[in-house]
C-alpha cells in the first residue's frame, strides 16, 4: 500500500525587540547568567506585567506578511504547567484570541507550487534555561531568556514531505527577516520548530496517530527526523512492529533516532484561562494602518524592481538574501543614480569586508547615502577605485562624509597639471638610464616610469593626463 505523510508545524520565533514582553529587561541574546532579570520576569509576588507595544507591532507585522486576519481585540491567557525554568508555573500566552488567524504561505518545491494554510499566530513569553553543572553535579537555572517575546506560528497539517517542510521554513524565515520581525537564527535558538506528523493510506481522509517532535533547531535535523519518523510509522502500520500512540518524542540527531518522551498532553491538561493581570490589547484603525504602511515588499517583488533598474537576475538575487543589503542598495542608488555600480560595491566590496570581520550580510550597517556619494566620486573620476576601497573600509567603523574624508586625507584625484609635470620631471631626472633606454626604442620602460609617477602621486591623478605628460617629457 502507498502511504502519505501529513505534517503540521509549530514554529517559535524570538522577536527582535530591545526589551522583554512584559517588563523592561533586555531581551538580547547572551550576557552573564541571570543578568537580564527583574522581579517581574522572575515571577515575584505582587509584580504586574505590562505588554510591550513593540511586541504587538511585530506580531501584527508577521501576520500581515503571512496574509493573516488580525484580531482587533487580542488577549493573553495562562497556560499552566510546572517546570523549573518557568518561575510563575504558568506561561503567559494567547489561547482564546490570538493576534493573527487564517493566513497562507506560498511555497515552491520540485512538485510545483503550494499554499500552506496558517491556523494562527500567537504571542507568548519564552521560558528560562536549565544549565547542568558537572562540577557540583547540580542543575542551575538561568532566567535571562524568561519572558523574551516569541511568536508561535501554527500551520494547518498541509505539508506532506521533508522537502515541503524545508521550503516552508525557508520561506517563513525569509519573510520574517525581511520584515525585521526576527533574525531567525537556528543556531542561537531564535527559530525553533515542533513537527507534528502522522501517516495514512494515500487518498484517505482519516488522520493517523500523530506524534510530535519538539524543539528542532536545524533544517538538516528536521529533514532526517521526518524521514525517520515516516518510516517508523509505516513500519508500525504494515508490520505491527509497535503500537503507535499520540506522544511527544525527542529527536537524537547523532543516533539518527527518535525516542518517546511523554504521552502527549491535551489542551485540557494546561488549564488555559484568561490572564487577569494582562489587559486586552485593542488595535484601532490608526495602529493597524501604521503597521500596514511599514510592510516591506515581498523579496521577489523587490528583486523584480531591481531588475527593472538594470541589475542582472543574479545581482538582484544576491541583494534580496538580506533586508540590510536591500536597504543599503536602495539608498546608494537613490544618491548615485547608478544601479549596477551600487550593486557591485555591495555584493563584492562590502561583502568582502563583512567576511573579513566575520559578520553576516544582516550586519551591514553602513550609510547607503554615503556609499552612493562614494560611488559618485569614483564615477566622476574624483577618487580612484583603490582609494575608494580604502574609504569604504573606514565607513564600516566611522560615520564619515566620503568627499570630506577624501579631501582631508589627500585622496582626491588632482587636476593640477603643474604638479603632474613636476612629478614627471623629477621621476625622469632620477632615472636617466630608463629615459635613455626609452629613447633607444625600449618602449617597455614606459610603464615602469609611469608606475613610479603614479606611486609618487599616490594614485591621485587622471591616468590619461599622466600618460600624456610623461610622453611629452620623454620626447
Ligand atoms: Zn524583567
């Protein structure tokens, strides 16, 4: 018999906010253990949560990017469970009126295009982290991550293969990074995924027994886990190797196997109820429209616009890998009017510097306007390319005006013919042998003399003008 796999995903994404969801502690990754904590996020009695408005902004932004309806009155609820890294013994999340519902994400795979339906997106707080200390053989808790804002994006069970799941996750990541909702870094845990999977005979409309693999944090692990789990389910159904039960499983990527963790809780076990400490959030038209207006173009729409400006498909594709590259490109183009040059400087020169600094494209934070001015200086032959590269490197560390910097540091190409002649005369006077060789028909020495002049002028001259001055002198 042929089987089909039915997969639904719950994707957790940490939002790119400065502070936590219900207090003003820093939400940044890293720091000393328990550095980013206060009585509110440690669940001390008497402390009341206040919703971070920016979290709601980003929740709505995510929903609009995924074609969701926005609940104009959205509320928070308590999800009760006990775990040492959860100081309140409940998580504040959204159950009854999540911020976004009913969306879609378009994906492309080798089998064609597909729409994956989004059931809902809800906002919630993250839990802390348990750290095992081998030295004292004890487990300690770090509350830095407690109350860091998350959104959970719940899909309908519309996915049917590892390939589709990867395409969906990559699309989600691209959209959320483009809208600056999250940096979506698998390796830092700012994007994590629970995979719900079942198997049924092809064509059947009855769902099989569902298992859930929690906290998956790499695409390759997700791919392997789906393949393993699908084979395990089919084996159980066909050969009766085991009895499938609804449960939560842990994926061991080193052993390449999944293990039962606990039988799956149902919603009832969590005793969801409205959190009386958090006021409902009402999203009025003004707020809704403000977010709607700040939505970026979809990456492929942006790429099309770039191609219309004269970029190749390849260049456009490189730029849309990161919103930061697009932003710098757009500003550089606006200032210089030179699309192809702007793209080249970003894709080649800026990326080289970023790589040297071990930074990613997202970290490109130079002023696009200043880059545009630099490109103009090169196009007008006021600064040569070598010096322009040096100026670009400075722009990564300081806010500078390229023209002022070039003037101050003697990097402007000189149109002073007097100075040119002076240098040519001096170089020829210092090397009479080469001059003699040239006169005797050894034309090769011309380039050597030219190079010496260029060096003395620090490259700040028009090569054609220098060539003419040198020829004149030699004749
Ligand atoms: Zn706090």
